[in-house]
C-alpha cells in the first residue's frame, strides 16, 4: 500500500508505447549515413534525422579514394547493401568510381538527400545530462563558421579509416616535385615517363604500384613491412550457367561480365541471389578457419600463399627473403594484389628496404646515405585509425573519450559513460572477417532498435554497463590469445601497429558477429527513464496506438490460422 506522503502516480492521455519525438545526428554520409536515413524510415516514427557530411559530396570512402588502380577487395556482387542487389556490375572486382556510382544510385533511388547537410564537420559533442541531449558543435567548411545543434542520439558513422595521414618524415613538404597521398589523389596527376617513389606496402600501395609501373620511367617502392599478396577471393566461382562464354573471376580490370550474364542477373532474381550467396558463403564461411591458429586450413593456406609468392617473384630471391612473411595470412589485412609482385620484378622497378632518413627537395635519402631522386612522390601511408571519434567526445561527468588510454567500447557499437552514443563498426567490430556492409546493416538496425525502445518506453538515455563491457573485452582478449592469427607477431592497424598490441577485432566469424548484434541485449545497459518515479508512464491511457487510430476496427493479429505466423500489436 502507498504511503500517504508519496507523490500520486500520473496517468498520461497517450496510448501505450506512443513514440516520443527524438532527434538523431549521424556523423557522415557514406554507406553508414545512407543506411541510417533509409532504415530510420522503416524502424521509426516521430523522429528527425540529420547526417552531417564534411565533404562536398556524399559517398565517404569511395568519394575520397581515387588513386590509380583503386578497387574493392571484396567481389562486387557482395559489396552491396545485402538487401539491394545490383545486376549491372561490370566486373568481378569493381573499381572505386563504379562503387561510388552504385552508392549514388541507392542515394537517389531512395531520396536520401533531405537528410544530409554537406560541407559540415562535427568538431565536438558534449552530453548535457539535465536535458538528456547531446550539444554538437559543427563547422561549416565553406566559410569556417561554427554552430551548435542538439540531439537525443548521436551515431558516429564516419568510419575507422577516415583521417588520412602524411608519413612523419623530415622534409616531406620541402619536396619540390609532385606530392600525392593515396586518399587525396590529384585527378590530373601524370606519372608517365617520370621517376616515381611510393612509400608504403599496404592495400593502396599494392593496388597502385602495378598501374604506376606501367608508364613510369623508374619506380622505387620504399618498403618497411612484409605482407601477403592474396589470390582473388572467390576465384573458383563459375557463372557459365548464365553464359557459357563467361570469364573466370579475375582481378579488377581483368574481368568483365558479359551482357548475357547481366541479363540473367536482371531477369532471374532467384539465380542472382544464388550467385551472390555462393560468393558470400565462400568468403564468410569457407575461409573462416584460416583465421584460427593451427587449423588444417590455416596451415595449408599459409604454405600455399608462400609458395605462390615465391613462384611469382621468380628469380628474385632477395625479394622473397624480404617480402614473404613468416606469420599467418590475415594477421595483416589481406589484399588481392594481381600484378603487384610481377610489377616488383620489372626492370623499371626497384624495392628499397632501408628506412627513409629525410626527404629532400628532389628525392629521398635513406639511413645508409643513399639518395634516390624522384619527380613524383606517392604516399600510400594510409590513415590514422579511428580507435576514437575524430571529434572531441565529452560524456557524463565531463569525461573525454579521447583521454582514455585505450578504447572502452561495448561490442563495437556503444561506450560506457557516453549515453545515447553509438558507433558503426567501432573497435572490436568486423575489421577483418569479410565485407563490412552486412555488419553495417545489422549494427544500424541494432541502433535503431535502441532508439525505438527509448521512444516507446520513454527512456531518457541508455549506455552499456561498465562491468559488462569489461567482461566482454576480457573474453575477447582471451579468445584472441587462445586461437586467433591476429594475435601473431605482426604489425597491423588491427592492433595499433604493435606486434603484441590488443587485437581490436570481433572474436569470431562474420556470422558470429551478426548473430550477437541482431537484437540488443538491454540487460547489458544502464537505462534512465524520463520520469524515474514513473517508469511505466509509457503504458498511457489503457489503449494501444492501433485502437486510437482505428477504434473498433483495430486488428486482432493474435487470432490466426498459423501458429508460427509472427504477430505484433501497434
């Protein structure tokens, strides 16, 4: 029985789970932003969403990266949103411009323009607990002006590889020739007949070196790390059922789908789905055991890739010794590199393994005193990996996320101490298991399920519990230590380029990752209601939304012929 001095419980006039107005800010308008805008229409009502994009156009990664040979290392027919097939892909591995065109088709088809504000960069986000709102400071990159927007929920979809970096080498900007970075490549840059230097051995270097070597008079590749060059993923998949003249899968630029193949994809969606599923199964399922230390597949793939590289490097025993790793394939990100090893043994290509001491106005000086003159210097030196957001995040009690010595992230999507903050494919996500787009979709739906719960249950904010987050990350560490090839002795951005660093990859397969994130485990969250003294306020006036809308004609979906039919009440 209530005490006489207790505040009387208020009963609202709204129906049960009537969604309260919510405002969401999404950082970026690449693949994640497009998913946010598209999926929000399906999951939410009574909401506002704005996607702030720092660039002059949408597209993110594929708008920014345009270096020679830039392509996706995932087969095109699976590098799409899983629910949005594209029968018109021109080749097995799509180039960057074609991928950007595909995203633009999705953007225009679903009319996502109303959600985006271009040329606007998030510079800071601060949680105001009394209001239950994020105050987000933004910069207009056209005129430099700043303004503040507010939201209930902020989603960081800016990507883990978004802030490209120049190499930290003395004299870099004293170079008087043409200086370019793979993530900011000048489209009018010509290297034909010129002396070219490339710094780096990552995926962008692996893709650009064969292109540069074709027409450069001399190409010098400055290499510090060894790496595996993988065969094309899905290279044994045939499409001759669609066209007997169909070519076998090959690297970007070396395979074209015939018109007959594309016609079959267009006219027979079931066949197209089967083709896409076959590719995805091979990538997500068939090769998974290679990432588990000591398995038969791990040992076989390691030996096969090493043998393949030796054969492709031909007589160059010096390069075999320097380039072929001893750790397992996948410890560093695998990149199919058709033509890369062949380019390294060309007469006009030289591999330089000495560290660079400084860059001069006319070239590069190594620590051994050698000076190599170049006309064009290409920096394939990648990105500052975004273990934290690129903008300042201030959470409860004034804590700054970037002040943490390492990421404190729950399941790659949320962080204790930062209420109503979510991230797409953050640390401990799908960084090495396969195509990112399936996990992007599942993570976005996870986040929107949380948003919907907050709307319907009148929740002010939610954040992962610290003890749950600590336990989950400890389990991940134990899993990697026990069996993961990512924990082997290699330097990788998966572990902050430290040989013995913490592995920031999900502890399992892509399917394992998607299953965990298909539905939120709300018991893992601290939940604060808008009215902590009346947490059942969402029950309202005793009616459902459907009864308010339709009165006596409201559906009764629990009456059904099929026991297994899924039903719900609005």
